[in-house]
């Protein structure tokens, strides 16, 4: 009898284990249904945080993942490592263990946060050689915290000991690495310090380059600096690989999360508040769209950062802005993620709490329709990196803005990932390169092959200026002067078979860059440039004569066309928003890809963001299924965004949509109401009417 009972116990245990493995899939994060709340704890909150209240707040917000401090800058647990500074406010030595345990009781995953960018002053005094030193001999200091050098022993050796201690002590589900990599700025004070001149960095660089000296200035034209960029990439990836091996040897179900992609399970991004105008309400769509298409084998988690700035951490962004970010996360294929200072009790700005509860609850209720998407886009915008800035960022955002307002679906692919996604790139009908100034030779080869196979190209401003042979071959363009102030010049929309949107206009004003290019090798030269003329009072103005230069050209290839606008076309629209500049691009797209605007046809305002995806139900039983089960049209109502303020969105009524579909839906319904939507299907398109739109809607079209 005892043997039978033992056998039954073992059998039930095996069945339970099998059931758990069958429902969990390969790794818990791959379900892509994250609802993250990150509690960035100031040191002093270690004295008051309470595991029960934290879990209660997470449950009330429908969160299923917590990110919370563990170590690095300071330990939020009783560390035994003498090089790991312990939080002086820590009173309850069991608080982190209690948080992990009680979260797990509610099926909430716990990712612990590490920041190895800084050490406490006491560590610095004992090991000054571990820390950053600028070309001028300066340290980067925040109060009593000193920035470290990535190639010194603290990061190269001690960080692994800290992570190992935490993984041995706590049954965590993941680790999040904050501020990884090389530090050359003090972001909390907005000051640049320069390339780290720590002796360990010098030795590592010399070894990597067979004796070369570490550069002191960031100069992209300097071959030594280019070698330094290779060195940085190599050292970061080597460290990441070692970390991956350590963590996965402890437990393969521990997810690694940070801002890069190599040896990482979850790529984190951030929607932050803007410090300069114009504000960018599409930050989450931008971040998630870039990451999911550039790194299709990763899970993406885009955090809505609560704070307005590093200097204003205790003031949250507007609730309507947070709401837009979270809905855009859902629509583009990320889970939900928000990052706040401290825990939720006694928070200094609680205005966003109702938004968290509403959107997180909506995601939880409908998660079967989120996170398992295929793009329908045949256009891709190439992004200038994962964190664009400066004029390339403005150009890139302006091009996005034109397409979003026209309701034209598009993907975003990071410029550095083209060489890793050749088949994906060649499958697009149109690639837009907004001031993509540098591409690796392999990426250029892929662009040429895509063009040969039928992919159209549109390039703007200084794209590929450092590859003159590519400019000539693909676009028929030679640079005479790539930087030229166009303020006061005019463009003539001359060819009305292409530029159809300019009734009543014969001259278009210009400002910002207007490159002077020899376009004689192209097949069509368009948009003649007129001279600046005579500035002054009305009596003397005029003199806008043709300069002989053109602001656009088309080169015909056997199966495609390549268009170049050697002007800051995206930037001028991003900064000023004149429809005439947007219409230059839209008319050109209509010329080379006539059906681009027929994927979604609608009377919805331009400030209603339309995001169309094919979906497969995101359920445990469907984890290996890739066949699409329908389409879902997400609508984000941005009518409350005024340019520098976020108001409540305007309620909209009687919105008509015509969505291209090769299949007839079995049913159409909205997720917010679960009510059916009347539709017709004919000639390869679904016609439907949405009676009412508030802040967000998802229209499901099941096949």
C-alpha cells in the first residue's frame, strides 16, 4: 500500500511538472504579455517599504511583473561582499526576500535591478583605480557616488560576484541592468566629460589594437576612434556573454533585460518626456516599432518613465501622455511597462494611477489579442539608431509623422540591423532612408540587391553622403555641397503628374538644409530650386530665378525607382508642420507605389493613429502557432495633443474604415465593448463603421 501511495505521489508530481512545463512554454517571458511596474527605490525608502503593500498595489494595477532594486550602486539586502556597499537605511534584512516570496504567491514575476555604473565613495577611496577618469583628469561624481570604468575589476569581476550572490539568495525571475556600457556623460547634470582614460581601459585598448593608444576625442573621421568604437562593442558584448553564461548556469528561466540586444532576453526601451519642442506623442510607437522589427527574436518592453526629468523626478508626466504611451505599446506589440520613483504608497504625484489601473486591466482582460503580431506594412522607414538625436532624429521623426498622419502602415528598422535582416529588407516594396548618413558595406549591398529585385528607395537630406559611389549608382546623384542653408530659397512643384497636391501653388518656401547636388545622371530631375532673391520691403523683393539645381530626382532601375530629396524634408515638417512639405513625400510615394494609401482608408482625423496588424491569439495552447487568425486595427486618439500640452482627447463619431484584406472575416468586434461591428467585405477589402471613439479602440477582424 505504501509503495502504491509513493508511486501515485510520484506520478502526480510528474504530471504536475509536465503540466507546468507545458503551460509555461520554453521561457516565461516569451509569452510577451508583460505588465511591468518598476519601483526605482531611493535609498531612504528601504526603511519603509513593505512587501504586503507592494504586492497589494501590483495586484490592484493588474501588474504581472515587478522590477525592484537589488544591488550594484548599493545593496538592498544584507550582502556579505566587502566591495558591495549596503544601503544604510536598510532595516528589515528580509524585505527583498519577502517581496519575491509574496509576489510569487500572486503569480507576479520579480526582476531585480542592478546598476554597475557607480560605486560609493567608500569603495572609491579603497579602489580609485576602478573608477572613470577623463582626459582632463576629472571624475564623474554624483554626491558620494563615483562612475566606474567598464574594463576595471569592479565591472569585470566584482559585478559577477554580486549577481551570483543575489541569484543564490533569492528565487528571482529576471535581472535588469541599468546604465550598462561606457559612461562619458553625467546625465544627471547634463555634462559631457570625454573618453575614459582609466589605466585598465588603456591596457585593454592597447591589447585589442596591438599597441595603439586610447583616443582622447570622439571624432568619427579619425580611424583610431573608429577602432575605439569596435573596441567598445567587443568589450560590451564579451561582458554580456559572460554574464549570460553565469545567469543561465544558475537558472535558464532567469530573464536578462537591458537596453541592448546581444545575450539579452528582453530589450528594454524608454518613453521619456521631451525637454525640447516639438513634443513627440508617438514615442512609444517609435520605440516599439523600431525594436520589434529590428530584433524580431526578442521580447520588447518599452517603459513609460513617470518623471518629467532627472531634475524633476517627483513630478509625473501628464496622465493623457502616459495613456497614449501605454496604448501605443499594446498596439505595436510590446507589453505594458512603467517606471516610477519609489513604491506606490505616499507617492508625490498619483495622477496617473487611474490610467495604470485602466490600461493594465484592459490588457489583462484582452491579452489573447495582444503580443503575437505580424506586420502588414510594405513600407519601412530606416531609423538612425535605437536612440536617435539631433538633426537625424528630426528628419526621421518628420518622415514618420507624414506617414502616420496619412494612415499609411509602415515598419521601422534600425540602420545597424539591415545586414542582419536581408530577407526582411528585400520583402518591402519601399524603403525610406531619412538622413541615414552611414551604412556598413554589407547593408549597402543589401539595399542594392533589394533595388534590383523591385524595392523602391527614397532618400532624404544627407543620406549616404560618405558613399559617393552608392549615391551615383542608386540615385544618379553627385554631391557638390551637402550643407547649404536653404532659408529664402523656393522649390517649384513642376511635374503635376507627380505632385498633384499643389493646386494654387507654384512656389514652396524652404529653410534648413538644401543640398546642392548634380542630378544629371538621374532619369528625372524635379523641384527646380529658385534663388533667394532680394530681401527687403515689398517694393524691392523678387528675383527668385532658377538656380539650375533641383530638390528631387528619380533614377529608374529595371524593376524599381530610386528617389532622392537632398533636402531636410522630414525636419522641416517635424519642426513647422506645413502640409506642402508633407505632400511632397506623399505625392512621390503615390507615384512610385500607387496603392500605398489603400491599405487603410478612413475619414478619421490625422490625429487618430491607426496601427494595423495580423494577429494570432496569444494563448498558452497557441504558443507554437504562427498562422494568422485575423487582423486587428488599433486606434489611438491623439486629438487632445496640442503640440505642447496633452488634453483629454476629443470624442469622435461615425468613423469609416476600409481595410485591405484577402480574407472575409467571420466576425468583427471591438475590444473595449466586446460588441459586434457591422461590416461588408468585397473586392478584397473590409468596410466597417465605428460609431464612437474615445481615447483608444481595438477592432478585431477574425477570420
